[in-house]
C-alpha cells in the first residue's frame, strides 16, 4: 500500500504544481498512412528526414522514409511487416523486415542506394537497431547455435559478432560517431547488464543501480550512455552513465518506473515514466527534469537530435508522428527552485493522507484491498 500511496501523492503533487503552467507544444509531422492507420517517428535528423513507421488496417506496422511531405514505404521481397529505427545525417536509415516465412532481416536504406540487407551471424534472423554518420550499423542476429548476439556492421564488411558478458545473449542498441557501441548482454549467472563496447577494450559491463538487470539504449559522441536499470525493490529507473558511474534519473523523478530512450550530443536525455496506469514522457536537460503527461506532450519519446527536437508520437485514438522541442514548457519542472515547492507539497499531502487513513481506514481497505 505504501507504494500505491506514494504514486497517488506524486500524481496529486503534479496536478497541484501544474496550475498556471503552459502545456507542452507538439508538432505533427503530417505523416498520413495510406494504409489508414496511425504513424510514428522513430528518429529524425537535423535536415528533417524521418525514419517513420505507418500502421495498416490490421494493426501491422511498416517502415517508411519521410521527407518534405513525401512518404516512401520501405519494403523487401516477401515482407509482411517491418520497422524503422534510426536515421543518420546523410539520410541513411536502418531497420528490419519480417518475411512471410517468419524470419527477420536487418536492412539499410538510402535514396541513393535503395535497400541493402545485412545478413546474419549464421542463423536465420537479424534486427537493425542504430547507425552512425559513417554508415556503421549495429543490431543483433542469431548465431548458428540459435543464440542472439550483438553485431557491428561496417561498410563493405561482414557482420562482426561482439560477443557477450559471459552468457549466451547480447543485443546492441546504439552507436556513436566514435564507433562505440552500447546494448545489453547476459553475464555468467544469467543476469542482463548494460554494456559499452569499443575496439580497444571490447565489451565492458556497466553494472546496475542495485538490481540484477540493466539495459543501455543510446550513446552520444562524448561517450555518455543512457538506459534503464532494475533497483533492489524491483522497480526500474532511467540512468545516465558518464564514464565512471550511473546517475539515477528515476530518483530525480521520484515515483514510478522510468526508461531512458535517447540522448543527444548536448547530454539531453528523453524517455518515459509509468506510474500505475499513467504514462508520462520526460526530458532531462540542464540539470532539470521536465515531465509531460501523454495528453500534454509526446506519448512516445523515441529520439532527440542535436536540433533539440524530441521525436516520437502523440496519442489520440491512435498514434500520430510528432515532435516537441526539448525545452517545451513542462507540466511540472523538477529542477531549480521548483523542487522545493514540490517537496513541500509532498510533505503536506503526506500529512493529509495520514489523517485520511486514521479517519477512514476501514472504508479505504474495504474499497481498494491494497
């Protein structure tokens, strides 16, 4: 019950602090699916080229390239569905395609060269996750013995198996322009830990924030890593790893499970927060935590570019590809002096709940069964 009460207090504090604050401003990218479904933006470069996904009438999703109002559906032979993940400054896009036989294949796309399948590590499947401006790409593929391993693909070369942290499985999810790769890998005891890989050191275990599991999702050109870690109490907290230690962003948020999805070269981080059935997006910038409920900001925060555009989708009876400036007015700002007001309100609300529980204890337990 204490956890539920903390979440209720947190949400109530947000609603109190929200008075008088301007809502975040989102901008629809105008991606209308010809398949009569929704749309979302996975990534967008500073030139406005978008790695997008469009939904069909049956709820399946398909990769697309979007630029200046033109939508190009990216299809491989025999495809049933596909996904687009990242796009670099040259307009090169990485994604994956699902075939009729059930296998997945990682691909690269550019308007100049079209579609290029990346192959596997000896098994039947591969998934593309990210690429840098040199065209180096990462993802994961199954090996001949059926294990999934992270891979690095450099132009003109076969996929390179990046190995694991002593277990059998690894997944790459991000790469920067210094050829540093991040992702998740199993250790000898079966735990899954965030990793950082480079050619000099190989795969390095980044540890956790106290639990058994962690996952790295992105890395910027300064080598700063973001991701999510399990805590000792089994909750999940977003983190920033600066090369020496993990900073707990979930502690700054204060409640719920939080997940960091991307970081730009200014060190600004985006992600999401789940508090019960409530969904919020967050932007961590300039030592401030900016929170946006899904109805007042982006529902999905998939990326943030160096033009300070947060990329993802809004939600209103369906997903709609959209962006938001990273400094958009927050629903509640947990940085600077406002954190003092937030803490004061939390204390006052806590006192109110103590009184409430003493007066209506029996009714509370009969009604909610915590």
